[in-house]
C-alpha cells in the first residue's frame, strides 16, 4: 500500500502477470485425486451423526475406489483409513486391517496413525 496525501492506495497488479499466473496454474491437467463422495461422507458423519451409517459409507467408498482405479487416478489420503475404520465399526477386523495396510502402503506418511490404530485393535 502507498500513502498518497493521507490516503492509502493499493498498487495495481499488472494484468499480464495475473494472466500468466492463471495460465501456469491451469496447466495442471485437472484434479490429481478421485475424491468421489469421501468429503461429503466425512461431513455428514460429523455434522449429522447417524446420517451416514458405516455400511452405507463402506458401499459408497468401495464403489468410489473402483471408479478411481478405472479412471487411473488415485484416491486421496485418508480414504482407505476411513474405509478401514468403517469396517471396524461394522465388526470386520480383517477388512479393516486390509484397508489400513493399503492406506499405509499408498501414503507412508500415515504410518504412525495406521500403526497406532492397528496396535489398538490388537488389545
């Protein structure tokens, strides 16, 4: 900001620079991840408890994972961990462990969380 006779004015941003920045930003080729219904399901689960039952979430997320695989795009971090948690809520510890292992292999940075979940399951 520049002071001009007691007024503050904002310097003008060159339009050519803005156009160039937008052009470069648009070169990404679209979204990296296939999000499917993951964000909506998470929101519903926390904002409206009971609106997204675990069995429903398992069915929808499993379908989304299949769509992601067929489109050649990965699911975002957290999908398999969430899917594992839903399986755990449904009482299917084997499926939960499989999903946790997939999450850990796809996103090694989630190892601490996944290891902690697996440790708690074994108690």
